[in-house]
């Protein structure tokens, strides 16, 4: 398969979202768009752990860890 250089850029989502690529490689295009849609960082997970650390601290003496679970 020969892909014109004009179609290839730095953003893989733009490449796989092009109609010509989707028509030529429908299954691979759908799979690639699914994979590239996953965020590359775990910031949301880290944010949740940070919030739980604020919730359970020494100032909140009535909140037991078992209640937090």
C-alpha cells in the first residue's frame, strides 16, 4: 500500500479520520481511532487519589477508613 506523504502528519487521529483511509482500511481505521482516543496520561487517576487523601486525614477523626471504602 502506498500512502501519499500529504496524508501523513504528526497527528495520527487526523490521519485515521480521513475518509479515504477509512474507506481503504475500515477495520484498521476503526481500531486505530479507538486506540489513539485513549488519554496517554493517568492524570485523572492521580487526581482521584489526591482527593481521597484530602478526605481521609488526621483532622477528620470521625471518618473511619472502613466508612471511606
